[in-house]
């Protein structure tokens, strides 16, 4: 049930103040929206104004928006007493380019969270190892451990069981979605990589050693590769 604009303002300010009382990291707009959803604390007429507009119209100057024009997707909210510190953190984070990441290095549950068909339900991914995704709302006592994979960044139906089978276009698109999602939530894509001791081929579980040998070759080499029948049979049984 919608609440009044004044109640919305009070709830919004309390969420922002509570965040900065417990954390030094910026509170991102996407995270604030998630907290408002959980509290069912939206005012009437929400359909006509997005959260940025609601903050500008109803909560300024008690709550302000902070972003870098070079990266419009990364928007934080702040109270006046922490605004300067948040601006500094946003500029510092955006001033450092993250190292390139390969899809092959990303943990399997993370990739699945971006590609599984959730039939309209929200999808969340655990922020730290061991990674896992959840379809539907996360229990309140676990909410801090998970982050929403926004629908705008997902590719439902994209098959990632064998990354080698993906087209170059799909790989680039999924990588870009991962990076934009991480930026929007104040995360670093590298934190979702597999642990160093995890088998890098785990994303291809179900393939045989023969499959992996052939996939590792250039296409023209694979076509000419001659493997003795007895060795091929052994490799075909190994997983």
C-alpha cells in the first residue's frame, strides 16, 4: 500500500542514515531502491517518477545524489554530513580502471545468475565465495550477503555450459553486462572470479577430456589432429 510523501521522505532518510552509521562505502541508488522495496515504502504516484526524481523532488537537501558524469550508471546517495567523503570515494573508484576479466574466470553460479530464465522473478547472487544464486526474494537475515542481478543486465536463456561454444558477440555482450552491473552496484567484477584452487574447466562440467583437448586447439589444427583410437577411447571416458 502506498505511503504518503512525507512518510516516504522519513523512511528514505532513515535508510540512508542507517547505512552511513554502519558503513563507510557509498550507498548506491540501486541498493537504496532494493531497501525501499523490502520495506514496501514507496509513495503514491511512483509510476510517474523514478527514484532519482523522487529524491530530488521530496528529499533534497536532506539526501543528495552523487555521481560521476563519465559513468551515469554509478549513482550514490548521501546525507550532507558525508557528501564530501562520498564524492571523494566515487571519484577514486571511477578513476581506477578495473583489469580485464575473462568469462572463463568467473564462477559458474555467477554466470548462471545472469543467464538463467527466472520467469520474471528477481535473481540474486551471493557477494562472496562460495558463490550461489537465488531466484526470488532472499530471506531478510541473509539479504546483506546477496546483491540483485538487475533485469537490465541479464541475458535469460543464454547457454553458458560451454563458453567455447558462445559466439564472440555473445561473449562481449555478457562481459559488458557483468562490468556495467558491477559498476552500478559499486562492485569489482574480479571479486566474482573462481578461487585460484578451483578447476578452471568446471564451467564445462560434463565434457570429456577428449572434448577439452579438441576445444583447446585452433579450428584448423583440430580438423587435422590424428588421435589413435585406443587413446581417443580413454580420453572419451575421462571427465
